């Protein structure tokens, strides 16, 4: 296998710090995934679906595979490696990332993604990161800038009324 490109080294925007996620970050995550403007970025729709997703996402903090970025002490984004516990698939993992609406487009997502990739490679020895994203999600350009490539699509993944949303699968070797 050819050597993968280096992980981009992104400097944190002014006032931004990063730490491991804690259970208290669940409330911030719940607010962000409940935002109607990001509704198409996630499959959750009802309150119970959102609560289940937040509980699962935050559960990874106990193994320190989740990072929270803060701007001046306030959480503004979370990135989580959804690690596997089966030996033969531990070399790869999917991840999730979200940045609060008012903080998007400020380099925070780039910094968080870079930190998450380094955590995956150095702390957990992950070789392959993958993700799923909806076709029209602006984050696709971020993932492409970081070397993620599309490896498949599911055209009728999510049904919302009479329309279907396409799910794009992307991956990157570390």
C-alpha cells in the first residue's frame, strides 16, 4: 500500500482550546443535532431518536475517543471516533463531527478534524477512517480537503416526505 498523505497540521483559531469530551457535553450536542438547519445532516428526527444518538455519541468519552473544542471556555464542537471492539476490525473506524452553527466557517471544523485524525492514528492506531455524509452537505468539501475520497453511495437512504436523500461514503487512510 502506498503511503497516505500526512494529516494536515491546523493551528487552532484564536481563543479555541481542545479537550476530551465529558458527559456534561451531551447537552451541547443535543442542542446542535436538534437544530432544524442541520436536520438533513443526521438521520435522527424525533426527540427519543436524538436522545438515543446523543447517549451513544457521548458514551465514547469513557474511552477518550471523543474531543470537544471550546471557544473561550464554551463548547462549540465535538468529534468522536466510534471505535470497534472486535480485534479484526479495530484498524478502522467511523467518526462523527459537529460544530455549532454560529461557529461554522471559522476553521474550527478543520482544527477538530485534524486533532481527531491525530488521536485516531497515534492513540488508537487506526489505519483507516471512514464516514457517511449526505450528498448536499457542505462538509464534503472539508473532507475532500483532508484527503477523504468517496467509495460509494446509497441513493435512497433517507426518506423525508416525498424526497430521498443520498448517503455518500468516504474514507481516508492515515
